[in-house]
């Protein structure tokens, strides 16, 4: 499902809002942040994603998520 999420740290600027919803909050309005984007953001902070892709034995679903996501950038 869809819902709000609060992230703290990872070099994100204070008070930065990513994505938006319709006035009633029922649906995304415009480009939203995807699960692969969130995974890419967390991994960008913790590890070198290019090195993770070289590890053997990782599930294909994780590798696909790594290739699909765009890390969120600090600031805005």
C-alpha cells in the first residue's frame, strides 16, 4: 500500500519533502518515491552499490531493485 514515510539522516536536508499526494491524501500526485528508490537511498548511504552488484549469491529481486532505484539526493 501507499503511505507516508519519515526518513532521518543520510545527508537529507532538514524539512525536505519528497513526493506529494492529492488534496485528500488518497493517491500520489505526480512522481512519487518508489520502494526501489528507498532501497537505493539506504544502500547509497551504507555501501558502494556497484560493489554489492558484484557479490555472488544475492537474490535476483534485490539486484533488480538495485538497478531500478534512484537514490534520493540531499537538499531538495
